[in-house]
C-alpha cells in the first residue's frame, strides 16, 4: 500500500521516518521542501501529486487551518480524484473542524480518519505512540496494520470528533503535569536543593510520571530543543476551553495552564519544547 505523507515538522518527520524504516514506500510533500532532506522518500511539488500517487495519505500539520489548506487549497488533495483513498489525519484539530473534514472527504468519496497521537518525537521514531482513531470502521480495519507500525497502543473511538476531543483532554494532563513539575523543580532549587536531587526525589515521589521521565534530561540540561512546542500545547488547551464551553463544563486547571503557556509567547520561547515553561518559574525566583 503506497503511502503519502504531508507535514514534516518535528513529529511528522519522525513518523515518516518510522514508516520508511518499516518498509513503506512514501511520497511526501512539505511546505518547506528542505525538511524532507535525508528521508528515503519521493518528494513531490504539491499535495495534489501526493494524492495522485498514494492509496493512503497521512497528514501531520500544526492546526486545522493547515488541514483546510491541504484539503481545499490550490493543488490540494480534493482537487485530485481521491475516491476510495484513505486520509489519516494525525493533526490535533479543533473538534468542530474535525467533523467538517469527515464531511468534506466523504463527499469526495474518500475515507477520513482522525488519528491524533499521544507521544512525541522519541516514541514516534520507535513506533511507540498511542493513536486515537475516529471514523469509518472498515477504513480503520484496512489501515490498522499501518497504524500498528507507528503506534504501540491503538484506541478506536468510532464517533467523528471523539478521538480529537479525547486528545485535547489528554493534553490537559500533559500541560498541567509539565507546569507543576517545572514549578516544583524551581521551588526546590530556590530553597537550596540541587536540581539533580530535586528531580531524583520527585521521580521517587509524587512527581513520578511519564511526563517527568520523558522530560527529565531536558530539565536537567536545560536543552529545550523542540519535540513538542509550547505553541502547540497552548493551541490544544485553547481548543479544550472551547470544548468545555460547548459542554457547559468548568475547566479550572486547564484555564490556568493555558495562560501559563500564553506567557511563553511574551517571553519568546513559544517555539521551544513545552518543558521550557521551567524558564518562567526559574526567572521568577
């Protein structure tokens, strides 16, 4: 099954590389072609050409505006005959937009599967992501073996938009945990405990978590090269607030955490890894 891949940012490039490592033939397009350098894949000049050459097409973009552009823009996927093709959207979309994408692709005769992932660059390169999937069940079953190449855990949530909503809920815990760990680390340093000791104690106590284990090295070395940016977690928490508003539910920790990540824009660190929120607390010491 020949696959197309659109969106070679930090996460997309890692997933595309994993697909190549698993023996899949890829045709790729990225707005910045240089991001495809070194990837063993055919590089084409438009999403239209990706659609013409591929049976299944992965999207991994920053947001729903990007997905709209790839689907409906000049030389977009929908300008090709995509009847019978399967579009697997790894993007974390706005839940309302995800519903629209199902409709647009369905009218064009394609199957659209929203498939946001839990995990970042390192698990992506290892095929250890968690993938949440909503959409047509027969389409899901057809491409399930491909998803198993990138995901250690697959959760099929059939109803359109449900996978996206669950991804946003997951990122409430992701952003909140990271902010709490960063604040705890900064406060521990402030009272005179070495950073390494604070991290070790948190790891043995209440701070022990997938988030701390994944970001321990970044916090210790203060190397905040991007795996998952603050800009992305901010975008996701904003979408989560819209979900809470629609459901008439309060969102206490999510609202506070979103505003903390808003501060990263003011500090000019929004494109750094989201663990760089530690800098906000360290600066305040």
